[in-house]
C-alpha cells in the first residue's frame, strides 16, 4: 500500500447494512446518505454522546442529539467525488430549456436533493420506526447559493438506530474513506456487506433475492423464482464489476479470490432467487505490522524468510515467484519460521502457496 493508514471507520449495525433501498438510487444520492450518517457518527464519538434513557426507552432519550451539519459546496463536492461546477449547472427539461424554480434556475444539486428527500429505506428496527413507512436518513438538504454552503439534516431516529444495543455485536466496520471514493452504487452496497466479517476470516453470503431487494436492483423475479435477467450479465454488472472497483480503489486493503464471488445455482443456466452468492474476498489491515525478522537469524533462516515473504507478497508480474527447490528449502525450516512468527500453517499462506505452485 502507498499509505499505511485507513479512513474513518463507521460501525454500521447490520440492520442498516441489510436495509432495503428503493430502485434507481444514483451514486451522488447514496454518497449523501453515507455522508450525513458519517457526520452524525463522528459527532457522537467526538462528544461521547449517550442517550438519556431516564426519559424512557423512546426517541425522547435522543432529544439532545445533533441533527444538522453544514459544509462548503467545495467540501461537499469533494465528498461526492464530483465538482462544484457539475453540481451547480442548471437543470434542463426535455426541450433543452432551463427549469425555473421559485423564480430562479434549478441547479443539479437541488434536483439531487429533491430525490434524496424521497428516499425511504426499510430497516428491521420496530423500536424507533414504523417498518412500513421506512427510514428517512436525509431530511431537507439545502444549498445556500449566497454563502456557498450545503446544509444536511437527519433525525434522532437515525442516531437511535446507529446506537441500538440490540445490534452492538452484529455490525460492519466500514472504511468510509474507501466508501466515499466508490462511484458504483452496487460497490457501495457490497462493501458494507463484506466488511461484516473482514477480520474474522469468514465469508459473507446471501441469496440473489436478498441482494436484489436490499440493494434496489432494477430486476424482477417471476412467480417460479426465476430472475428476469441474463445470468452472466446480472453477475457481471451487480457483483463482479463492483467487487473489482472495491479492490482497485482499496490500495491493497481488499483482495479478490478469483472474481471475488461465487454463485451457487439451483438450476443450470438460470439465475434463481434462492441461488446463494458467496463473496470470496480477503481483507488486509493497512495498519497491521508485518512479522519482524530477527537480525540475529542465521543466513539460512533469512533466506527461508525471504522466500516466505515472496509467497505472501508476490510481485504482480510474477518475477519473484519462488522455484520448487526454494519452496522445499523453506519447508525444511518450517519450525524455525513458525517460531519467528511466520507459520506455514497459516490459512492465508497456504492459499498463496497454492497460487504460486499452480
């Protein structure tokens, strides 16, 4: 990695990870939702905010929560991975005429805000919301052209769900620096999901139906359970391509095993709602320190450790691929390597060793 750091990690309860989004969400819209959630969580952490449950286990306990956040249009545009110019261009109708709103040209950012306000996500949390109505995360977003500032508002409900103790042991730690750099809505959804088990060496899986319904994928399912889409195209557009974007933008934090996902089909050649998607990815903690090699090691052990490192961190072009003789030499020093913190029985090492020998 070019930098041994990661961005702000948002602990997102799993009920928020798996909440159902409406169809047709755009990258800027989902980024705005992520941004206001991130701003709220940062405020909670910085102020050590705790709900006042002396008022009862209701939303009244969150009366003191901060629900408004503002920033310059330039900072907002940067967070959205776009430009001020792109956000402030006038909206035109089908005839190419500028749309007028309240006597002034309507700007692209205002159009996006109108759409964001309509978003209702359905989340499993009946303590604070009515599930049938859904959750509105961003409320009344506005842009003040005179001051060039963007104002984002949320509600105590969002804070309540973020802090719901029921889900404290069931959440995803999502790197928001990476999240905000993604320009694919599906990549954003998938990152939330694969972050669930990133430090537990477990794979996240779900059904095709869950992915479609939760992520707002614009595809229908017929009465027989068949997905009305070409199987290969669906997987490419909604799974493998977004996964590749995550890996490409993560600076080595996320590694795909093969294409990064496997779809177990119930019917050959067809994509069914109950097919299982298993996300086969590996997380590399950018802050993790590599095992130290003792300077007093023997020359032979240094050589064996070097071969080990070449297997664990190979050059992309394969130029440093160990020979079979070198691998056998390393194996002969297995115990000493293990004592030095380089176990040959490690799951990641064995996986890389198979790749090297294939």
